[in-house]
C-alpha cells in the first residue's frame, strides 16, 4: 500500500503506550529511531516545529532505557528566569544570593542516575550553556555559591524548534555544546507533511472531546476532510487539537462540511509565515467575531430551550432533562464558557476573557481614569494569549518579546 511503511510491533506498541496517533512514514521512522537509541546512553536532540509532538520522544527514550526506574525531570529552559536557571539546574548553597535562605539541590543532583529533558534548549543563557557542557563532558558540576565539585550521572535529551545552526552562527548557542547535544538527532515531521494522519488525529480528538464533555461527537464530510488535509497547520498537532476542540463544542452532533471547517481555520497568507504569527493580519479579529456570534447563537438556543422547558406542563419543573454536563444546561456567562474550556488534561490554557456574558457589562464611569501603561501592557498580553489559545510561544512571537519576558510578565500581572 502506498504511503504506508511496515511498522514493527515494537513501534506500534510504543505509539499505543504513549498515545501517539499516526502512520506517516516520517513519524514512524522517528519512533523507530527513538527506540533504537533509547538503550544507548547518548545525548539526543529532538527537532521539530512547535506543536509537532516533540514531548513524547524524551519520555520514550527514558522509558526504554536502563534508567527507566530512576528519575525523569523535564525542564522548560524558556520558562525559567535567567537569574535563577543555574540554581534550578545545579542547586545553590545557603547565602549564595539574596533569598537563598537554605541550600538547595538542583535537577542535576535530584535526577542522578536518570534522565533530564531540556525543552526549548536554545533558550539557555550562555553562562548556563558553559556549565551544561562541563557536566556533559565530565559529569561534574558546582552548585551556585559553592567551590566544591560534585559528580552526577545524567542522560540529556534536549528539544528545540529553532534553527540551531543559525543560533550557533549568530553566537546565541555554543557550537561545542550543540555538537555534544546533537550526537543523535530525531526529526519530528510537521503535521502538513503527514497526509492522512491529519484526518486520523482530527477523528481522535473529536472523539476525546465528545467523551470528555458528554456531547454528541462531530464528524466530517469527505470534502471537509480534504480541507483539513490541505491546510498548512503552522501550529501543527497542537493547533489541530485546539481547532477540533472548538468544533466539538460549537458543532456538537454535526457533520461538518467544507464551509463549516473553513470557518474554524485561520485564513492562510500567501507567504510561508502563518497568519497566526502576523499581528497586522486581521484573521484574529474575524476568528474572534465568529466565535462571538457562535456563542450568541448558542445562547439564543439555550434561552429558547429554557423557555420551552418552562412552558412544558407535562414535566415537573425539577426534572433534569439535560445532563449536568450538557452544554445546554450551562448558563453561558464568562464563567461557564471558561469551565467548558478548562480541563487539566488539555494543553489549551484558558485566559479568563469574558467573550460573552448575560451580565450587564461594567461601563466605565465618566470619572474613570485612563488606563495606565501597565494596564495597557497587561491587556495587550492577555489579548495576545487569548488570540493564541493561551499558547505562550506564539503570544511572545506576536508581541515581539522573548518567551522568558512573557513568562515573567504573566507572573507579574497574575495572568497564570
Ligand atoms: N501524533 C500525535 N498523536 C496524538 N497527540 C499528539 C501527537 N502529536 C502531538 N500531539 C499532541 O499535541 C500537543 C502538542 O504536542 P507537544 O507538546 O509534544 O508539542 P511540541 O513539539 O513539544 O511543541 P513546542 O515546541 O511548542 O513545545 C500535545 O497535546 C500532544 O499530546
Ligand atoms: Mg514542547
């Protein structure tokens, strides 16, 4: 059969165990390569676009290695402030900096004998890169504020979605460390190159969300399926998951045709730069308006249903006709919309944006003071996060700030 490669039972098992959906040859090859290198104690660099599914691979490596009973620690190098990253990774001595009231073990000590996953490795500051190189070469490290050399035995799996050779050429990443980390590279293919996997994933996510929310499942017409296959998916599997999540909510029980699917897909630009990265593109606004009108429609239908229930004499008022999880039983104010989106297992982060509410909106009083710069900044960040479904990397790119700055601001403004 064209497009299908023979998959060993080990590959199929690993996919099943980790919930990896898809049979594209390049994805299968990545899993196969991962299984092959897992038992051998080498550093591995996982490369792939944002949202492509890189996070499965360090887990597979750890689980199929002799280190599987020791610790596995995942560190997002882009999320830790530059000032504390050395201390987080290597620990510190009491009194080594203001606030260091006690000594602390770092991840390299904690995970001794195990695996550390360095996600977004290109974000590591140069000083930390030097420490990391030393620990990789000699197994030695020194806690911040200490002079004592300690030993550790760690396997590193790193991941990145940036062009590392360019980062090296621009002096942002040490060449020696890059070579050291990338002894073995595993490339995760972008979703747009995975053909029918797109349909498989859409079906899987549709079924998952229907089950999670107790809603009738959505399905796709053949044409709709083809539209999904033709789309470029700049945000890869994460974007597909988010979009199917919206469809599962607003189209519950429907078979979506091409037009319905297109409604949910952000407009594609002619350049390779996806629309979601381009803040001057008004695709966001259109998408938001569309969401708003969908929610208003839904509210009207709920109101209508409520009226009909209230006037149905044959049913006692307390009869619960609609399951407590059913969308129709929610009063659609900002809280219930948030509840519907919020789920621990989902990587959609919910920003508490009042898309629509029955409550009378708070009108600014004539005496209200204009927004301060800080308020404006907070709002710009909250808006960017909402537009990007809470995805911080995309929001940072849109705001033209580093991810680290964005994480700091999110904390500062309590937008967590
Ligand atoms: N083949 C797949 N089957 C099922 N789910 C997948 C697959 N690939 C990715 N996902 C899901 O898509 C989401 C994004 O994947 P993941 O977090 O691994 O992306 P990533 O490559 O690490 O992106 P980033 O560079 O932005 O961190 C996750 O919820 C993940 O479970
Ligand atoms: Mg990731």
